C-alpha cells in the first residue's frame, strides 16, 4: 500500500528546502494554483526567486500532492526538477514506482490515467 512510499522529509535537510532569499538559482516553482483539480495536469509555474517563502525541493518524476484541501485532489508527476509550495507534499516511491502512486491518485479522482 501507500506505506511503501515516503515524503521527501526522509531526504537530507540540505536537499529538502529552498530559500529564495538565500539562493541565486532560479528554479521553476509550482504553487497549488498550478495543479489542476483531479486531472494530474500542470497549469503553469512561476520563478522561484520571485517568491518570498521557503519551498520544498522536488526532482523530476516525484509525485506532488496538494495537502491543503486534499478533497480537491490536486496532484502531478513532476515533469522537471524544481521547487513547490510547502502546502504540497513531495512523494517518492520507496518500494513502489512513482507511476503506481500517480495511478492511485487518478483512480480516486475518477479520471483514467494517461
């Protein structure tokens, strides 16, 4: 089950967070409004250096899930390395694939996976 995936919190702290005020790297930043509801699609992104708050780092292929109002079922398999709101969980399969995790979100959203 989902017990075989973990949050990025198990990664080293140096790799977990991104502080835009202490960085020169301009990464792509995904906020909750950039995640479509129930379809797993990316609606856009912004520049991380334009943000003021600490962000979570993610890697291409990680599964992002909006933890604020989870009934909206906002999720995405990350198409690039970047950062996201701390209101978004970064999930990485440990003993199961990220594709499988994504398929679970599609299944519970009522939309067939692509």
